[in-house]
C-alpha cells in the first residue's frame, strides 16, 4: 500500500484516510502527517507503529479497531460507521462533529 490520503464529507463533517505504509513515520506523506496532527480521533490497526501514532494531535482519541498481523481485518462496515458517527454533526447522541482519521499500515 502506498501512502495516500483521502477525504470524504459525511453528514456535514469530514473523515480522512491515511496510509501509513510499512509503519515508518518518515515515509508518511506530508499531507498525511498534517491530517494526523489535526485529527481529533484516530482509528488505527494494531499494525500502525507507535511512531506514526505519535504524530496525532495532542489530546486526540486513539481508537484501536483491532487488526493484527495474521488475523482477519476488522469489519469495514463497523469501522466506517464509527468514523461517520464521529464526524456527524447532525446524528448521534450527542452529535460529535469531530475530525476522525482512519490510519492503515501494511507489514
């Protein structure tokens, strides 16, 4: 997986996807690092290195969505629903309106 970033609007909020490649923080794109630094919530696999997670904004909520090497990946629908709920400005109780980032690594 190459480093990538993507943004999508969800119910008035935005979600971001950042590829962490093999996990070396020095290999992230500048945009990916900027997005992590501005994130309010980071949904990540266990494969994402501590060095990459250290780039997250101080106070950002780090949410482990559970993918480990050799195990099946997390249910993508469940992860997408969690991201949408975090970003939604109109749904949820209470509405979150946060900037979530999904970070994936490949080893």
